[in-house]
């Protein structure tokens, strides 16, 4: 049994100075949690049958985001009903992925 007057701890022999074990919190970045619409879209693209029934009621902006999400996750069964109900006159990968200019992953395996 340890005596209260004795200052023995299991790590008492180790040097825990900041120079030995640096801790930096300035480089930690926190990302905000996903929005409810993002979580809902992520759930919906997992179920192509449900998506097929609901996609004709989706606004075009959500449809575009869901196409991008399904393509990122390689869920082709979910992409098909979203493309069939596309309402814009032009369907381009550049409009779906505006930040990507040249991406071989979107074209396919070139080898």
C-alpha cells in the first residue's frame, strides 16, 4: 500500500519535459461536422432503389451534389437514376466537379 507522504509514481523516473515530449496544438485543425443535407445525401446514395423513387423530386443543385458524391464513392447504380432525371440541357463533369480540371480518375484507367 502506498503511503500518502511518499511521492512515488510509476513514471517518476522519466523526464516528461516539453523538450523531450513536445506538444503542439497550433497545427491542429478542426473541420466542421458535415451538414444534415450532406449526411442525408450520403445515406441516400447508398440505396439506389430509394434514390430512383426520390430523384425526380430533387432540386437540381442537390442532384448535382449527389451525382458528385456517388461518383466519388464509385456507386454507379446510384448515378444512373440521377442522370436520367437530369434537368439541365448539358451534363458535364466540369459542372459536377468545378474544382477538378484534369483528372484521369474521372476518365478511367489509362493503362
